[in-house]
C-alpha cells in the first residue's frame, strides 16, 4: 500500500538541539532506487504542539532537518511525529525507505 499518511515517532529523552539527521533511501547501493524515498513530511513536536513541513532531496546520504523552531530547548523530552505527505516513487516498491535517523544532543554548557 501507499506510505502516504503513515506516521513515525522519534522520542528524545534528553535535551536535543532540534537538528535531525536522516539517511534517505534504502542502504544497499544496487537496489536503492527500487524503493520509494521520503520527499515531504509534516513534523509535529508532541511536547508543545508546534508543527513544521520539511522536504528531503532525492539522494542517498545524510540530510539535515532543522527543527530548532519547534524544539523545546532544555526540555528533557521532545517527541517528534513525522507524517509522510509525499514520496519519490521507487522503481519496484511504493515503500518509503530511509536507512537511519538521529537527533543531535543539545550542548547544555552553551544553553546556560
């Protein structure tokens, strides 16, 4: 089926900077275009209700999503809900593949 409307949740139980790193696409080079890839997402921080629309490029490798404007600085919990709004089509499958994601931790020394 279509991945449109699917939600993914990234729960951060430490203060984060709001920078999310994501590896778009399937990780095996020989079949990376067989799978769909993320194109447009709506991100909601469930800790404060703030929302932002973001886009990813149709390429593999790390991409950075800047969510600082919806991130609660210094908070020990930020919960990001990512809703898939649009994908790049895969040659064989509709699945929206991404290989990894991570959140940069906030530098607490700088925020004091």
